[in-house]
């Protein structure tokens, strides 16, 4: 399908590895020029940009508004405009709400939620002025379903869901759509050690997770890349405020199977 992304300029945060990398590849495959933004994996972002050609790497910490403003300015200088923003950069803390340190709670909320807020605020005025734009936020099934020992993460993703809907309502009159893609468990570097492990406790956890997925497998980063490209495309002008679950049926079923 031609997603009408030729000539479009996209920013993908956290694009150096994992799901972000697959989003970058999906957008570039459809003809978009991509600014690959990362904080810790800039070398990998640079290598990916060199591989793709119509792309460049930019360093920014999305939890800092000054960093984000400078990054958006640099992308605009380089490519002339920003048509698409994908807020993908994310982090987590594997602790319950009461066990988590204030520092970790702050780090997760500042990266996941404030990252979306800083980036959206930095790109939206020019999108409004041009009367067009696409913003896609990466949420999670855990914005809707709580998970033990993931207190700050689940809280941040639920907040991203409402941020998505609120911003969609505010920007709808200006021709800018705002949607979220909410992945289930995806095969990336944060999950691979667990999914490759043969230790009994890890195998038990793998099986417990897979039992909750009607398709019986975890997802691939490319599953998310394709969904984001669709919502970022010219084919979806009437979809806004949506949360698209890409999860092998996890949310549809709702409760773990026995
Ligand atoms: N992997 C999963 O199973 C899964 C499931 C649901 C949602 N998600 C979400 O998808 C997104 C990507 O996940 P992933 O598995 O690819 O993670 P990952 O850790 O493999 O990659 C995240 C990237 O974001 C970058 N990053 C982190 N903090 C940043 C910051 N403050 N500023 C700029 N860049 C920063 C990292 O350097 C890294 O390159 C996250 O928002 C995550 O919550 C992942």
C-alpha cells in the first residue's frame, strides 16, 4: 500500500534500537525522511541513518524540554519542516509504586510522559500553522492493564493514553491527528534475555506471559512499525484520539486463560 509518505519528514524518538528502529525503517520504506532521535544509542542511530540514506541522527534527552526544543530546531533547519512525530522513547523501573525510589518514579514519568509532552509542544505550533500533521505516541497494553512491579511504567502509559485523547481533541480543528499505538510484549533487547533464557523461573514467566496472548507468541518490532506508519500516513485523516492495540489479542480477551 502506498502510504503517501514520500516528501514527509518524521521525527522518531528512541529510534536507535528496538521498536523505534523498526518504526524508522517502516517510515523510510514508505518514502519518509526520518530524523532518528536518541540519547543513549546515538551511534546506532547514526549507523541506521547511513544505511537508510534519507535520514539523519540527532541526540536529545526527551525528558528535558531544552534538549527537545534544540533538537526540533535542528531537524527543522536540516529538513525544512516536521510532518510526523513519533513519541517512542521510553524506560521502566521494575518496582511497585511503594517500593520505587522517587528518583526512578521521576525518571520514568519524565521520560515516558513528559517526553511526549515536550516533543508535542515543540512540533505542534508549526503543524497548526501549516494545517496538517501526525503525532503517534507509543503507549502499552499496560496503560490499560496494571502489572505487578511496574507501577511507574503503567501509570506513565495510562497518562499517555489520556494525553493522546486530550491532544487529539485540541488539535483536531487544525488538521493534526494524534493517536497512540499500544504494543503488547514485543521481542526487543529489554525482553530478549528473558525470552532466550532456559532458567526455570524465566521459563515459567515466559509461559505465564504467552498464556495471556491469544496468538500464543510475543510480537516483533516490525508489527509496531507497520501500525505506526499506517497512523502516520495520508490514508488515515479521520482517525484521531484512537489507541490501537497491537498485541496478538491480549486486550481483546481481557483475562488470562486458564
Ligand atoms: N518492548 C516491549 O515489549 C514494549 C511493550 C509495550 C510498549 N513498549 C514501548 O515501546 C517503546 C520502545 O520500547 P523498546 O522495547 O524498543 O525499548 P528499548 O529500551 O529497546 O529502546 C528505547 C530507546 O529509547 C532511548 N531512550 C530512552 N530514554 C530516552 C530519553 N530520555 N531520551 C531519548 N531517548 C531515550 C534509548 O536509548 C533506546 O534507544 C517504549 O516507549 C516502550 O515503553 C515496549
